């Protein structure tokens, strides 16, 4: 069966060492090469270069490509412009940068010192961090999570390197590695399902019912349009900021939603599903995406879409405040709709379609979660994030109109152990 959507830029041959002979050769060659350490935050990016999730890139960007993304929001591949909004190069210290030159082969290592890839360097250049932050985040202020990653997390890194990469296989996480598959594997899985459209749902949080409804709304929209469609709950499980719930706990909450078939329960359209003798869980898969968060709002919404196109998804749910994080004083960096509106002014090709969804909440008048735009005069059932946390810390379940009991129990148990 043909792919539902082509890879972004058309890269069809990943640069990972997919066969044992190639892996053995790479490891042997890497033993004598200069070593370049890669942070835990950037390690998943290295692996995504390898498996094709960052098509058409075959390694970190050189200076010309990096600058083009900052200034023009696209890359050029085979003479054609493709949308790209956050540049990806590997940061290094000034001391390491002085030892590197174009054409040199180096080995990339993880925090334990193990080799994860080899890289043929094409460029070494200074990292203008303030220029990067202003372009990606659209602000000169630096009191936000994205700036913390660059100015604090990478405080000792002053230069960037680009090049062509050859990546060794990524070890599987013992708890949830079965949900993390390569783009080629995901495309085969979707082909087996036979769906004609597949919408991805991005999240970095445990789901409350309003989150769930965004996925339900996206799937139901495609089905109502007459498509044989499916949905993928596709949480990002790479590096996140310290106050986000860690990936292992989050994956347990998602697993429970899938296992108990609770996703969409009570909030889906019975008139749509009953004649089909189906319900929402029949058309939902759980797959993880291992790549870091940038907390980049509108520009990261485009990157989230690029990743998902490379995995074979035709649509992605883009909600209000997608990939959003405020300034440290709590004021917003972007408007509620900025992450939806950026798709109207892309500067290069992007095949995946944004499926735009507004805020949702539980309304007593309909006894379910619904879009807030449909209830302009009605007050929804609302619990603040502070009260949710207090409830969980006390070991109690959050109001089931807000969060599924299985999610509450898992989060409460995790907080009790912390």
C-alpha cells in the first residue's frame, strides 16, 4: 500500500546503521576518532537525524542552512523550498570548536561516554544565542523556558557544528520503548491499518478530558468528512523542562487510557459512531515521539507538523497555545491563536494539514466536554492547575469531569513517591 503522505523533502533512505555489519564498522571506526559529547537534550535529535524523522536533513545544519531558517523559515532541498522554523545544529564549547575543521570525522558520545554516531563535519561557526532566541521565540526577553535551555542549559556552549551523520541504533527504553518506532515502522503500521487519513495528537502533558476532546474532535472531523480515518495519540517523550511530568509516568497514564478504552468516553458523538458499530478507541493508536521540546509556540507547531509528516501522518491537531509556555512572570509570549495562524504564511512546502481546535471544557448543560466557543454564555466546570496538584498530592482523585480516574490514580501515586 502506498504511503499516505511523502516524507518532508522526500528523504527515503535514513542514515542510521540499520544492519549489524554497518553498525560494527561504525563502532570500530569511531574508536579512534575525536569525541564530541552530546547533551541528553540533544541526544534524541541525533537519533532522529538517523531514522528520518528530520527528513530531508542528514545531519546538523551548516551555517548557511541555519541562517536561512532563522531569516527565511525554510530550507532548500533539491532546489525546492521546504518549511522549517527552528534550526538544528549541535552546540559545542569554544575549546572543542578550535579543534574541529570541515572534512574532519568525529564520534558523538552520550553522557556516559558511549559512541552514538559518527559525524563528518561540514561547518563550525559561532552561536549567536540572542539572535537565535529572538528569531525562534519572537521576543527579545529571555525570561522564558526556551531561553533557559540555551542560556543556562547550554551556558558553556559557544559554537555550533554542522555535518553529515551516521547514527548507531537507539537503545529501547525498558518501560515504553515498544511505543517508540522509526518513521519506516510507523508507515508500515499505518498501511496495515488501511486508514486513508491519520491525525496525530501532540502532547507533553498527562491528559485531562479537555485534552482528550481535541483528539476526539480531530478524528470525528475527518470521519464526518467521509474519510476512513484513524488517530494517533503521539506524546513527545524527549527532554522537557523540570516541572513537566516525566515521560515514564505520562506513558503509564496514556497506556491506561488506551487499555480501559476510556479515551473519548462520554464526550464522543454517539450518533456518528453507533451506526458504524465502533467507538473512538477502535481508531486510536498510542505511539511516542522521542525528541526534545523547545517551548517554541508557533514555530514549534510547524516543527511538530514536520516530524509527524515524516512518520506518515496526514493531519496534526493544532490547538490554541500549541507548544506554549509563558514568560517567567506568567504573561503570555504569544496570542492564543498564533500557532494556528502561522500555517497561513508558511514559506515552503508542507504536506501535512493542520486540524485546528479551540479550547474545550466540561459543561453541565450537555453532560460532557465540548468546545467553549459553542457555550459563550455558560460557565464550564473548571479546576485550577494549583487545585489539581493539591488534590493529587493528597492522594485523591481529581473530579472525573476534569480527569479520568486512571490518570488521577497514576499521577497521585507518582507524586506520593516523589
